C-alpha cells in the first residue's frame, strides 16, 4: 500500500538550497560549478570536506575556491567547531556570498500574480502578491504586470530592479522554456509569443520563462521534498492537471522543450470533452472545470449560484462532507480517474516519489484510501511497493519560488557552467 503523508510546507530553506546532487554522479559539470553548487546546497562547508565529498585534491579546492572568493561568489564564514572542540579556535568554512546578487521569480496566473526576491544563496528577501480579475491579457498588459511586480518586490527588498541578475517568469499553458516562447496560455490573448525576448527588451534584465507545473517541480527540487531525490514526479491539480518530472536531479523538458502534459493523456476513448478540444483527456475528469460541470447538475444550482468556480467547488465539498451521496460520488469518480493517471506515471517512469500539489489538494476525496488502493491495483505488480505519495498544500508563493529557482539556475550556468567556455570561444 502506498504511504500517504501530508506535509506542511515552508517555502524557506532551513539550510542551503538547490538539488543535493550525489557528489560523484555528475562529473560533467565544470569543477568550479560543482564546488559552488555543493556549497550552496549544504549552506556551509569546510574546504577539507569539499575535497572529500567531491573527490578533488585539496590543492584544486584551494585554487578554485580562491577564484570564487575573488569574483565575489563565495566567502569565508566562521563556524564553531562541534561542542567537544569548542575550546579551540573557530573553524573557517565557505558559504555563498549572498547579498551581491539577487534574482526575482514571478508567477502570473488568472487569479493572482505573485513575486519573490531571493538572494544568491536562495534566501527569501521579499514577497508580493496582487489579486486580479481572471481575464486573458494582451501582451502589453502582461509586460506591464510583470514590470509592476518586479518594481514592487524590489522596493520591498531594498534592491534596484535593474541590478537583479535574472528574472524567472512562470505562466500556465504551453511554454517552450529553452526558446522562451509561450505557445498558448490562459493569461495571454496572443499565441506563439517570444515572451522572454519581449520582457528582456522591456526590463533590460535576463529573463527565463517556464510553465507552472515545471515551477512547482523546481520549487520542490530546490527548496522542498525533492532536494535529495534524483528521480521524482510532481502532479499539479488546479484548473488543469500538470506534471513535472525530475530525472537525475534535472527537470525533464522533452525534445521540443515542452512540459509533460499528463492532463491531456487519454483515459477514455471518445470520452468527456476537454478544454484542449479533444476528448477523453484525464483533465476532463479531474480538473476543477470537470468537477464544476458535474456539480451544476448534481446540486441543481441556478446560474446565479454558479458564477464563481471557487465558491461552487467549496459548496460541492461541503455537501460531500455533509454526506450528500451525489457530491461524494463526483469526487470519488474524479479520484478514480486520478488513480488511473497516476498508475500510468508509475508504470512509465518508476519514480521514487510522486508529489501531489495544488489548491485542489484540500479536497481529500481526491486522494482517499480508495483512490490509492485503485492506483496500486492499476500499477504493474512487481512485488514491490508502489512509490510514496506526498500531498503538498503550499502557500501562495510556491510558484514564485519555483520561478526564482529557474532564475538562480540560469545565473549559475552563465557564471560557472560549461556554456560560459563555449560562449568565450
Ligand atoms: Zn485535453
């Protein structure tokens, strides 16, 4: 039986941030990048320890860390040795020089825009949220919204907007992160827009974009339960059903740079109509608009009562909790389809962990014991337990944290990655 744990999330890292990559598992990164990322991931570490963990000679560690200190990326920090040797002099460790570089992460959605400002060590400096009416925006309005959020969150954190090292931006929809193109998004009226370039031109800072399911996955990889895992899945259930997948500590983006569209995998031939225009998609049975469609009929609500999706879902949930069998069966049916979708993920990818994330996760019928038992039944019987499932109900700034991780990764690659050498050639 899968174990289900509900974990209250704090978006703030307790110690360090970023993927805790097994030191010897990815030797293709330049040494300076491996050293820096190890320091950032563990928070503080002594040179001798770095040398041991990364399998690099102490002399190389000394040379490379001196360079990183000189360029203002790392700094020496005094730490107390452990209790028994506290009589001795304090030890010197290395830490990220956090205050010299900042990044901003922004998530635009149809209900609320959010932003965070974090330093180069991943510490949260300031956060901002703006409510909005759910309409698709024209490109210019979207650029204005991003500019407004950037200036507000920077003002809160006491940082000049033009000095930030990168801006990560997330929107729902079909996004080619590598090229910076938004093919379709419910927050944008136009299609196939080079949003990264448009925003870069507008704000004069480096910009990276991604879809919202990948942002949640990055937030888990950098700040959450996925930091020490090499392979895991994040499934988001909101307006749609999204998925992000991490393979060997890196987010998987597919050959054409798109996210993984779990919501549009088919679970029924000629089934319910999906908002993508096709039939039988998982999303058409599990997403909020699917629940709303059924709730309207089952609860016999007039049009006036059904204006707000959130209100209607709350009402459906209250009815289910109160024992209304029609309301219960709507959630149970959605739960069974979710089980089907998750078992397909297990059979395809064999992840260590599946994290279910999103606002709908408050509706515990979706992942009730019956749902998990169904998922077990549908997963290939290999004699082993199916992966653990964790339910994460994060706060509002989750997506923005994921966007900040996207920006931190971008800055790190530009400063220390192998692309730096290629660019110099
Ligand atoms: Zn679809």
